[in-house]
């Protein structure tokens, strides 16, 4: 049983050695998953390869890197090729379980890589597109008979795969003469998760067979009529009924409010779970798990058990709300910890309230649906309440998931585990209610979730999914125009081979849970399904390497789960990437992302008519200031203050002003902005410019248009400054406010002239 609750049969291969190469991962390397921080302050050798001091043959090392999907060069944002340092390649290969400190080790590893497919009867997983026949290699003792059977997901029925006439020269593998038989997979298999089973004498093996859509067609309604929606950081969008943080009920209200004005969706920040108790990580992009949701967003008053509380306990809940309700008036800084402390106390009272039979039955059904994955997360949450994230417990083999100690804790902490399961059920119910509210308001998509790139190094997933994550390394990005020193996001990446070994179950389960009550999903940095920038422990963010992933499998599974949920998929495909990637995503039915400030044709803004049709177009993104702040250039001053510029502030500001001038010229040429507005010499010119930019973008053929809630109310402050820590800037902690910084609550929006004017202009321009 895997940590995610999907049963996987382990291949039993009589006479055949285990699949290889066997990872040489050390316990010290695993420890780095939990212990390494985003500051890269660890010793350079933290779980990494020993520094032998011997030079290796660069040609051999490059061959080995290529064999394991590690890029030895990359094109920088400056357009020039850059070579990955030898030491970096060695560390990245070590994180993949490959030793490469000497030429002899490299030669052995190359031989292992060549023999790896021959050492297993079946591939770990097979992913095929609907309507396309496939082939599967099967390895057995030379001359042995073998059969392959396909068990269908839908009804459990079976059919035999036929052997193809494709002879391959046998070869000696670990002293055994091994042959390869090739079997055909029929083209008419239904979409879904099927099982391959091979039998030869007393040897058997199973593998996951996934049939995925050739093209996701959930965007067909948008090709008939384009749509638009709001994008918001939910925690910042509060109402007078909030507990100081925007919540699921606020999401339902915002969906109803904007849906009545013609919107088709509300795109929210990642709602992934953070720490189970305060203090909690502010960044929604550094969660504890990407599969389950953050109870911080629960609206306590919407939990039905509140009705069954005895008066004394109900009074306690009321007092807890009163203790934090005043935070709704705080306009400078959100206090997640105070809110979560109060909510957890209230929710514990509700958990103890009696549940009627119908409610208990619904809870039981949710537990059955969520399976062992929820059990593992709830166990981590219960332990994490009392065990610090840097405690040795999380990296000690004697306390890993499935150990005797972990099993004993399941019994000891049964009550707290039950509470954390219940919290996820309440999250699920309230997300279902938000989606219902959105659809009822006329939205064609409703809630669109955001999927973060990864999880925190000290997270639940880092413990429960340890075996499919790479040790002693984290994900980031090479230097670019906006982050000229590179980025280290402090997140352990999927190990490509080990993820495939699970039949991609953790990836599948994550997507299925997120999409359960959603009309869409935005995949942050979707290029990470093709390749990720790995930063070894101890390296600077710019000293990393790209590691390739099986994008055919990952994109296919993403399309399959979205198809099942009838959800639109939007890929955030910004940054440095290979030119063919966007074409590939479009061919698979995945929408791209176009940001007005990033779209250029030479040195001039790209004409909106030239924008991609299969894309979500918006003026800005959460990694830029709100448009009002961008127009004022506050990001230039902020990045200069924080030491994030490679050149002078004056040079950066001159370039920024020049780019604004080019954009204003486009607006004037199209009659969307007067010269006086562009010169900021008319009453409220900022609002007029923002509206003109959105109307300009509506002239693009893009099937989706995005309006940031911060732009609709005139917010100026940066929500997130990439490349910084909380000590430098309060990322993800800015409440929704107006031009003067005063709080803007959802209750204020129906009468907010700026909000209504912008939404009306966008809806009119699109329709």
C-alpha cells in the first residue's frame, strides 16, 4: 500500500534481478528533504556525494546526465547558452540515485542505465493516448513463454494482449540470458486507469496502464463564446462575516457577486493545507500537501454541527469569533496565526458535537473515498501538532511512515487523527457549496483552483511521499529579468523514476482531489511537467540544472483527470521554455497564459489580435504589483531596496517608463485613452488607464480573460515579491485594499463604482 492509498502490486520476477539501477540514496540524503531550507544554508555536502577531488571525463559525465534526463546546458534569459558546472551535475545525479564522482562510477552507471529496462518484466507504467495502439516490451528468460492480460478499470473485465512479431536480440543480464517479447495494446481501450499483468512460468508482474485523452475538450464552450472571470488571493478577500481571513463562504459570495455581472469563473490562490497548528506558512505556494485543503478557510458558522452545540459551547464559539473579528478592519497585515488559533478551538468544539445519521453516513463516505492518503496526512497532522518540523523524528528511519513507531502513534493519536480527517470533510463540503453557488449564479466554470509547483521541504508530503521525492535538492528557477539571481523555492521535486514506479498514483490522487468540486485548474509553472530546475543543497539558486520529466505521461494524466471532472486546464507557461512546448500544450487542449506586460513583438507591445486563442489573457499576475502599483513603478523601487537588481534603479526605472510609453501609445492609437489620461492629468486617470488596458486585452482572440480583484478596487501594494523571504518582505500577507490602503470588504463591492465599472467594461467588450 502506497502512502497515497493506491494499491500497487509489486512485480515478482523469478530469475530476473530487481529493476535498476538501484538508487544509492542515503538516509542522510532523505534527511535533507526535511532539514534543508530555502536559504541554502546547509553544508554543500548535506547528503550529497563526497568530494573526491578527482576530475572526471566531461564527455562521460554528459552521457550519463543525458541518460538520466539531466540537462548539461541551458539557455538563459539573456538568450545565451550556459553550461552546468560539473559539481552541480554530480550532485543532481546523486539526488537521482546515481553515483558519478569518478570515471569508473560513471561507466558503471551508464551500463546500469542501459540494462535497467531489461531488469524488469514490465515497464513501471504505460501511458497511451485514446485511439492510438501501443506496444509494451516484456522481459523474461530467453525462450520462456509469456502472456499479457489487460484488466479494465470500468468493469474489471479482462482481455488478452497479442504478441507482435518484433524480434529483439537477447542479451545477458546479470548472468541470465534474457529475451524481449513485444505485445500490442489495442487502440479501442476506453479512457481510464487499467492494469497490465504479465505471466511467465512462476514469474508475474503488473503495471499501470493509463489511457488518456488525445486532446482535452473541456474548453469547447469557450470557443463558442469567450469568457472572463476574477482572480483573487482568497485569504485577502474578507467580508464582515469573516474571522479576519477570507474563507470558503467568502469564495461562494464572490462567485455569486461576479457571476451576476457575467463572470464565468473565480480563480483562487492554492488552497492547499499548511501546518496543522500555528505558526503557519504565509505562502500558499509552499504548502504541506498539494492534495488536501487548508482548514484556515473554513467558515465556522457554515458547519451544520453548530446547530447541535449546547448553549455554553455556542457562546464559546461566539466569543472566539469576537476575539478576531476586529482583524477584518486591519488594512496593513493579515494575522493568520491568530485567526487559525481561534478557528481551531471553535472547530474542536464542533467536532465533538453529535452528528445525525445522515451526516455520519456522508462523513463515512468521504473517508472511504479519500482512502489511506487522508489517513497518512491526518497522522502527520496529529504528530506535527507536538513535534517540531526540524525534529529528528521526521528523518529517522525508525519513525518513517509504516514503521512500528508510526503505527503505534496511529493508536495513540486516534482522536486527533479523527479530528484532522473531519476538518478535510468540512473543507470538501464548503468547497462543494462554493462551486454550487458559482454555477447557480450563471458561471460556466465556477471555482478554478491553483496547483502549486511543489510542497515545503518540511511538509506532510515530504514525510508521507518521501519515496517519490528527490533528496538533498529543491526546485527553483534560473536567473531571469525579474529575479536576476535565480530562485530557490525550497521544495523537493518529484523523482521521475520513482513516481513512475507508483503508476503515477500520487499525481493522480492529488489532481482528483483538487478537481472534485471545481470547474478548472491553473497549473503554476506547468513547464515543470516537462522539466524542473533542480538546485542541490548548498548551491546558489542560479547554480542548478534542468531535469526532464515524462511530459507525455504527466500531461496525459492531467488531461484525463480534468476530463473526468469536466474541468478546464490553464497552464502558467511563462518564463524560459523550449518553443515547441506551447504548441504541444495547445494540441493537448491545455490553455496557456498571456500577461499583457510580457507579450512583445520585437521591442513593441504585441498587438492583441496576435495573442493566442487557446489562452487565459490578463493584464497582470500575482508575481507583479497590482496594475495601479505597476503603473507607478513601485516594483522597481522595492526590488532596488531589497537588493534584487543587477543594475541601477535609474536604469530599471528608465526601461519601465519606456515600456509604459509604448503601451500608452497603443491605447491612444486605438482610441482607448486620451493623451491627458496617459499623462495622468485627468480626474482619476489611474482607473481610466486600468480600464483601457483591460478593454484592449478584450480585443485579443484568447478564449478566457482574467480580471484581478486588486485591479478592480485600485489596490497598489505588491502581494508577492519573488526571490524574497518573510524577513525582507511580508509576502502573501497583504489584505485587499483600495488606492489609499484602506480595507475593501466583499460587502463593499456592490457599491464600489470602480469595481462595477471595470467588470461592466470587460463584460461589454467581450460580449
